[in-house]
C-alpha cells in the first residue's frame, strides 16, 4: 500500500500552506512490515520538524520586518542561515538581516530578528534530554542512545555532551546566591506565630570517594545527602566540599524548595565527620543532630573481627574483650553514654595489660583508642537509640548509604574506569541529583517557560 503524509500550516494572517512531507510504500505480508520502522519514523520526524520550525521562524521574522515606531517595512540587507539543533534533527533556518528604520537610532545599523529568538542554537528540550541521560549513564552511551532512537546529527559525540552538561550545571551554580553566616531569617517571636508545620524533615548526609585524574591524588571525597520530607518527594544533594564554597547555602536552598519553614523540626543524621557536621550547623532553629547508629556499629564490628583473631591464641582474654564490646554496644544503644565511656576506658586498660605481640591486638588497641575519641567528640549527638526505634523514628542513615551508591557509585565509580576532576565531578553531581529526584525538568521549565505542556494542543484521537 502507498501512504502519503501531508502537513498543513495556517499562518496568523489566515493563509494556509500544505506540503507533502513523506510517501511510504508498506507491505502487509510479514510482521516486520507492520507499522513505521525506526528509520522511517526518524526521517518523517525530521521533515516534519523542518517544516514547523521554518514556518515559525518565518512568521517571527516577518512580524519584526516592520518598524515598531512608524510601521514602515525595513530594507533587507542579506539572508543567511542558522543551524538550529532540535530533538528531531538539525534544521537550517533562513535568517534575514534588516536595516534599522531611519525614524530612530539604534545601537547598530542592522539587526537579525532570529538572533533574539534563537539565542541558543540548541533547543531547550534537546539540552534537557542530553543532560538527563548523560547524568545517568556515560557520555558515549548517551550519544549512541540518542542517535539510535532520534534523528540526531551523526556528529554528536561525548565531548559535545560533556560541554552541554557543564553549561547547564554552571547555570545552576550561578543561580545559587552568596552564602552568609546565619541562615535563620526569623526571630523566636515570629516563629511562634507561624502555622504548625506538616511534620518533621529528616536529612541524612554522608560521604563517598571518586577516582581522581589529578597526579598525586588517587581519590577525593564527595558529600551526598538525602532529604526526606513528610509530604513531598525526596530530594538529593551532592557536592565536592573541598571545591564548593557554598555548601551550607546549597543545603538551605534545597530545604526551602521542600517547603520547609523555620519552626519545622529537622533531624540531621551524619557520620560524625567534621565536614558534614559543619555543613548542617546553624541551619534550622528547630533541629537536632544525631550520630548515625550504623557508623557506631560498624566500628564495633571491626573491633569484634580483631577479637576473633585473638581467640585462636588467647580464648579467655578474647571472651572478656568480646563481653566488654557487647556491653559498650548495649549502653550506647540505650543512650547510657556515661557507662558506655567507662567501659571503653576499662577496655583500653585491659588491652594495655594484655601481653601479646599479635597483630590483631595491636590493631585492636588502635581501633579502641580511636573509638574512644570518636564517641567523646560526638557525645552531644548520641541519643537513646532504643527509644527512638520504639517510637518509629530513624536511628541510622542506611537510606543515605544507598544514596551514596545511587548518586556516586553507579556513575562515578564501581566498574567504570573514568577518572574525574573535582570541577567535573561537582558539576555532574548538580545535574545527576536533580535527574534522580525528578526536579531537572522543572528547572528547565523555569528557564524556558515554553517547555511547559501546552493545554491548547489537541491530538486527534
């Protein structure tokens, strides 16, 4: 069978133009012939896009070919072409250049209307699509994927995608206002008059490591966070703190985007590291800071492994040390910090009296000493974990551990061999976190309002 496809375009003045854009010959004898093939659909979409974009640009140029002051038609100096990259292929658009009318003086003798309309030679939706997929998978895979399913220019390469993603992330960074010492904007009296908040926001912050491409440095640390509000989708946060000079401002902006108000309680859960603690301090008036139970138990588990090595040589001492570790874990779980620290001190004395040169004992002495310092430094952040668990409150940042794997591991490390600069990783984190929590499209619609769904568009059923 023969199929002809035509497009009809009606201009604002009522004149209509019909153009045949495709003629297809399709069989009906095999399953592979049913429907459009990928190649046919890509060619059809490209021709359709060329007609639509050319018509839109022609109308825009015609409307601006007359002087806005006197209405006189302006002289055309020359006609060139603009290559406009869209989701459905590259379109060469005719771009006329006009002389300014003599009734008023302008900054230049001539102007091109399309330079205002097409200020960027890439469609916002294509830029969004490139940024989204490049944030999820490698640049090369993204380029291959887009070229497989869309009539994208075959010259699209990973370097182009990297530049486009960097441009989007840099624009996001430029919108981040300058930080200040205090982010609390209301007084206690003002907060008392605020309506009651919907619930508590939980913020988990942790760190991960990325392979570095800089000589003399194998890895560098990135900070990842997850915000869990009571009535909104979760949000992600990512940054390279050794590079970022506004980490607190970044966290504050994400809280505000989640509808947070300053009388709303916020629970910050961290691993006790100085960088993440400093990032969350002085952020919210109604806040509490909790040391993640996972990181406490992880350190105790490591010490228990050393005790197992001692058990082969000195079972009695190993059982005594193991019992003290269980006591420490029980005291800390129930928020009994005083007794827990006393048992840690007793364990240190017992290890000093243990006469052995086994490597496991030496490592255990060091681990217990570091654990004592860790607990002392974070004593103010250790609650009664058992009580929190009974009331259904979070005691661990296990959800952040999975976030580190989602945000960092699956794109920056694991089986991938790519190495990153701090700047490149930081920019990638900005687009990747927005892609994962679903806010990237909203950011593009904020920049380009024309990307919002047009309710007036009717598709024939």
